[in-house]
C-alpha cells in the first residue's frame, strides 16, 4: 500500500509533559549542531535519546544510520519518564530517536532523505513539542499543520523544507521506526477516519 506524504497518526501526547521532559534534558546537556551543514542556514541541532550501541561522540550519537538496527536508550532518555512512555506507545521497532531544534531565523533547505518512506520499510514520525505560528514545514511544497502533542508520519524521501520565522525555538521529538503491521494499521486507521470526517 502506498501512503500519502503525510499522515496524522491516531495518537496524542500531553504538550506540557513533553515540555517538562525537554526542560530536563536541556538542563543536563547542550544541543549538537546538525552535521549536514549544506542543508540548512542558522541553527538546526539535535540531542540523541536513542543512538547506536557504543556511540559516545555527540555527532555520532545524533546520526541516524539507515543500515544499523542496534539502537539503545541514551542517559537523556533514561532520565525522562514521559518520553519513555511516548516511545512505548509505538508498537513497532524504533531505531534513532532525537530531539531536533530549529532556532528562530533558521531554515532547513529543500532536500530529500531517500531511505525515509513507509513503502521502503522506514517511517520518520514527528511529534512537535514547542513551536510558534511562524514555523512552517513543507513536504512537496505543501505545508503540514503540525501542532504540539500530535504525531505525524512524513514521507521525507520526497522534497521537504522547514523554516522558523518566529521568535521561539521549534523542537520536535523525531522518531525513526521500522514499518510493521501495527504501524501500517495505525496509518490506515488515520486515513479511514480522515475520510469519514471529510
């Protein structure tokens, strides 16, 4: 089955509790600049909540290797009970999990992540934690209306871009998952519900 380039999953999380765990993490570490510098202007950075086994270098910890499957929780995740509960709601194999921040005035240039599509077996899910009305995330040129606490599958093998033209940080919990029957069912359920409400 081919899915649309965006699906709002039938899951919702408490924005206040998400922000509380974000504050815990930010109190204990610093953000690591994204290593693909040609893809953005400004400040796009991450903190690893799950990383590849044995990684300790901050840049290697935030890298989502499309081949590796041996991902384990970092100490930052272990200190955050609500983030753990959020991840436990996903009944599918998880690989990389990161907090990703786009600071005010920053832009992620249009690009593609060729391995990130449900049809290829890999899904990237965004859960906004903090945002503002002047944040825009576009896939295939069309804005995706991402709101704090919502969970969205985005087909990022398609062209996409993001911009924060507001005055506050945009932070998302970004989950890389392997497709399985449960996740496909969640996506299909979301589409069926959306069609019924149209």
